[in-house]
């Protein structure tokens, strides 16, 4: 495993474990499979584990596994305050104590303000006494380092960076988002201020690994270095000295093993100019085929009307990358072939989803576009058949 340093010289594994998408069985976290993954990650040198208050079951699972295997003191836990749920200074202690209880720990190594997407959110917390509260927690050792995660634009990112003496930050960044969200401009600005940067969504929710347009796959296959698309995406990030840790939501052993192998090469300068040119070409192909820039983060969920928003956009984008049949088949399977339909046509345009979307997607309009492309007469007939089956079956 390769390591890079945080603000205070502590060594962090260049590959971090994103703990939002643990393996699941019947909707519940598969603790046995998750324990196997986390222990293999630990044994392989991964020492940074990222979770959040709002990730269902994640903090509890991490706490249980780390305590059971006596490794809490040997790893770094990063979790996130849901500041958008905070209404008073007293609530800060309430949520923090809940973190500690779930994680079965007395301290948090890396504590983030979750989705600190504009300066107004920080100013609201300042009025509630967040700065004094954080200093008290740091002085007591309950919080080791303070940061924030971010999904806004680069200008606002720089304002948030300047608003407090942050120890680190976390941004969405990959070869498709080089010039969107915080982007390279934000990455380099944070680095210039001495602030380490943790990367999330390196594969855009898996889309840069397994859901690529055929032309993009062909470009990868024709390159002299036969890495997988996922490996290329990680190497693009580790090629940059400004990147400290790259998070990956590894929910299979094969994925974990490949990422660990790739991380061994994760040093600045690992890519040649021809490699970077190839990835620019891939990005151009993907941009030409993408209908909606959804990463599948699920912050828009749950929908009050039960619409599977990320699933709908995944199927809609698949039309462009793999053809109409593939996209419509995916949509049928994910939204209609179930007891409770999750179709885009159920949207009542309340707009709740848009207020939570980190990508600032015009979800209501894009759902209309997706509905027109995906809800064909065949789809409607199949959906009606499924409904009758559950009604009279």
C-alpha cells in the first residue's frame, strides 16, 4: 500500500474504504461479507474508513466489526455531521454522541461537515457556536481533525476553504469532473493552502468502471497498457500530487483486490502524456453519450412518490451507451418488476429531490425526458401485468 501525509504528517493509505455501499442481502447489510472485506482491507494496509451519520447501518456495522477484531486504535475513522439537520447548539452534542455510540469509540479521527456546499451553511453553524464547539472537542481529543465534504462549484469551494482553519476536505473528483464541481481549480487551491484533499466518486458511482459507451471501451482496449477502466480512473487521480486519499465503495472481494493492486502504483507521475491523452479522449466520448450527469449517490432519495430516481437515470443513460433495448430492459427490471412500482411517471414535481442533488440536476425535467424514452407501450403493458399479478396472485 502507498501512503500520503495529512496536514500533520500522519500517513494515510492512498486508497480509502468508502463505507456507504456495503454488501447487502434482502436490503440489509451482510455483516459477514462486510467483515471479511474490512479485515482484508485492514490487513492490506488500508487505514482510512469513511462513513456518515446518514448512511443506513454503516456506522453501527463499522463500530461492531472494529471492536470485535480489536483494530479501532489502528485505523482512522472519518464520519460526517449532518449539519442540515442541526437547529440548535445542543443538537451538536446529540449527534456527536450518537456517532460515538454507533462507532463504539471515544473519538473521531476525521470529522466532516457533510455536504457543506455553500458559505451560508457554514455561517449558520457559526451562529450556533460550531467553532467553539469544535475547538472544545479537539482540545479534549474527541475530534482529531476537522474537515468538510463538498459538491458545489469551484468559486464557492474556495470561499468555504477560506472560512475556517480546516484540517482537510473531501470533494467529488474524477477524469469526468476535472472541470466541474470543485474540480482541479478547487483541488489545487486547497493544496496551495496546505489542506489535504480526500476524493469521493472516483468512478462516478461505478459508471467509469462498468457502464461505459462501447467506443470508450474500445479506446481502453486499444491502449498499450491493458488496465481495466477502473484502474485507469484511479491512476489518473493518484498521478496528481494534490490528491491525498481516494475513496472507493468496495462491496466485493474482487473489487477490493484489484484496487489494492492498483494502489501499489499510486504515485504522482505514474501516467505518461499518452495515457492522459487517452483518458481525455475517453472523457469526450462519454460526454457525447451522457444524457444526465447522475452519479447514483442517492442523496435525492427517498422520493415521496416512490420514484427510483437514480435507477431511472441509469437506465436513461444506458440507452446512449448500450442501446435502447438495454436501457429499457434495465428500466423495466428496476422500476416495474416489483411489488411497488418506482416509475418516473409517478413524479408529482414536488421538487424535494432537486434541493438535495449534489450535481444540481434539473431532476423533474429529466424525469419527464426519461419517461418519454423509457415508458413505451410494452413497458406499460408489462407494468400493468405485474400489478395484476400482485393484486390477484
